[in-house]
């Protein structure tokens, strides 16, 4: 298989899975425009409520794994062009795509190391007291919103890296 075909495949993977990942964030903003705390009684330690069951059905994990495909395919494309280190160290005109890459890395880290550990408590996958689960519902809300907001400059810098260098 030629590198051209690999590059095309990486581009398609990058775009398709970015749509899944970022689309999930935007869908959450539309479905839940304001924070709604987990509806459980802090004194009730039971794991199942109607609100929790609804939230568990919404959690499917696809978007988390899509983030890894987006990160890996983006890194592979930069590596294949020989500019991965220049982009990550923000050198020269590769700094534009590098800023986008760093925003993407921050988003992936936020998703996997802040949002997901707290969401596991909210959903009851990890045992936690009811008060902690209610607090974690706020953390997951804010973490998700952070990624949604970061996706706006991410998309700009990713597009400007190859289509708008004359702006910089």
C-alpha cells in the first residue's frame, strides 16, 4: 500500500471520527443547554433512579474512543509529513497546526482524565456516595462544555494549518 493511500485513509479517519467526537459534544449542548444535577437523594445510596437510567443509556463510549482515533490519525499524518516535532514544539509556520494539535491533546486529556473518571461515578460504574455523584455530575457537565468551547479554536487552527498560512 502506498503512503498516498495511507494519507487518504488517515485524513478520512481523522475527519469522520472528529465529527463523531465533536458532534457528540455539540449534541450534548443542544440536549442539555444548562446544568441539571443528577436527580438522586443524597441520603439514598441506591444505584438506580430514573434519571440515572436515562444517563446510562446516553453513555455509549463511542465518542471517547473516537477522540483516540482523531489524535492518533492526526499525529500519524504529521509524522508522515515529517513535521510532528516542529508542530508540537510550535516551530515556524508549523506552529499553526501545532496550536491545533495541542488544543486537541488538551481535549483528549480532559476527556479521559477528568470527564470520564467523574462520569463513571455519576453512572455508578465506580462506587461513590450520592453526594459525590451529584458533585461529579457538575464536573462532567463543565468538562464537556470545556471541550465544546475548545473545539472552536481547534477547528480554526487545524484548517488554518493547511489552508490559511498566509494569515500568519
